[in-house]
């Protein structure tokens, strides 16, 4: 997820829509990842962001903020469920 600029930009847009107070609800699905890795951008996020920071320094700040916010949302954590 973190290696895709498109996915990260979509996440930013989703959270902007949620924060406009239009009554939209965001329910993240944490599939095969711990929400704290999303919130803190650890694990697989480290390598992806190292690559992004070379070319997209300003966007990376926005993406990091969005991932932190998404990691703090209540959602479904499917890491512990067998067969997804």
C-alpha cells in the first residue's frame, strides 16, 4: 500500500472528505498489517517511504499524516484471522 502513490493520494482524499464533517464514515481494514505499523510507518512502510522521499518530499509529509490518522481510526484488524 505504501509503495503506491495512487493509494496514498486516495487515502489523503478519503480523510479530507471525512474531515469536512459531511457525515461520511471511514472504516479502515488492516489486512495482514498491524494498525500501529500504519500509524508509525514502521515495518514495510520504511522502505517505501525511503524511496518516496527522494522525489516527493512534500507529498511524503502529507502521506505520513494521513497514515497516522488512518492508523488511529477504529476499523477491522484482520491480521489475526485465519484465511482472511
